[in-house]
């Protein structure tokens, strides 16, 4: 598929999944998410990372991040999001950067988001559709009205191992001083539809999920010690879409220790018109801020 065709297919899939879930299903997942209390982690300067894969599979993980942000008592929530490469130029730019090219040479280098003038690719990205769904549902259920915390969405692109040089990073540093931070990532894509050889493609069973956990933990260790370029290259090999957002949260919060609280998967065979196994791991991850 062409990239614009894939994007339209993904957006339709999200519309259909949310219609099938409905408000009752959303409330059920919000209740399921109560098994975790991650608000203390956010209050202590940590970061909660939630997936954006199929809502029926990982909606409870997204809902857990919503609860954490609301229960933290913060007035401002900074959401550091993935920005997907849905244009060929964006895809080629990130390939050039992964090969060692300078991010500053690329037109898409920088941080996008509402109210900014650095591009509007973020507006059609699907990464925060489910987050917004659960946020609206839960704030309405709680009857917060005018007391709803301010949510600021930001979408970094092409950190390239040097997130401190991203155009717009100073704004995020300032926001982060008084905000809690959540982020989104699908940290492991695997199988034939994602370019893995058939003989190396594992189904999402015990072995496949063990591989996913191991690769995600490798990335968490790199990010935790601030190895931004190492994390960038890990995301290339693990097929994680968190390469830019991850580097930014590391810059904003410093040394981190990650924990995987929950690991599920979404089958993507139909989405990519590919034979199984073709799937993406959805993980609820907490990064605790630690002293250097």
C-alpha cells in the first residue's frame, strides 16, 4: 500500500473499533484499568507510556494512563506523542537520520502540535485518538467541568540522538517543570507484514511475547541511562515507533528506571494484507525517575 492509503485504512479501523467499543465498553475498560495506580509515579516526576494499538486489546492500558494523569492532581498534562511517517519524505528523512545524516537538514525536523507552526502532520495522526476518547469519557464521568486539567500534545520528529537540539524543545522543557508527562508508543512490531523473514517470524504466543518483552526491556535500559543515539537505533531494529518521543522524555526527566506492567498484542495481518504472524506489542510502561 501507499502511505496515504495505509493511513486512511488505519483511521477507518480506529473509527470502527471505537464504534464497536462504545461508551459502555469504554467505561468497562476504565474500570479494568483501576488495577494499577500510577499517579504516585507521575507526581514523583516519572513518565507513563501507553500504547496506541487496537483499543479492544490495549484500551485498559490507555485508560490506566488517563487515570494516572487525573489522579496525580496536576493542572497540566504533557503528552509526548509518536509522529508516524505517513509521507514518503518523512520516511526517507528518518532513514537518512538513522544512517547518520543531520536531522537539521530535514524539513520535518522539529516538534509539532496544536498551536505551533512547524507542520500539521500531527492533526491526522492516529496515535492519540484512543487517549482522547478515554480522557473525554473519564473527565465527563468524573464531572470535572472547568476543573479538567490542561492537556498539551506535542509530537517530536527526528531527534536523531540529540533531542536537546530539536526546534521547540525549550517550550517542552518549560512546560515539563509544572506538568506530569505521559507518552505513547507501540514499542515492538513483528512478523511478515513488518518485513521479518517468515522463518524468523514468531506468533504472539509465549515465545513471541517473550521476545517482545526482551526487546522492549533492551530499549528501556538504553533510554533509562540516556543513551539517545543507542535508543534511536534500537527503535529501528525493534521496529518501535517511540524513537523520537522516547528521547524527548529522557531529556525532560533525566535518569529513568522502566517497568513493564502489562503486555498484550494486536494482530495486524488484515491491516497490512499480510499473512500471519504480523502483530504489534502493546505495553503499559512506567518510568520511575531516579537519582544519577
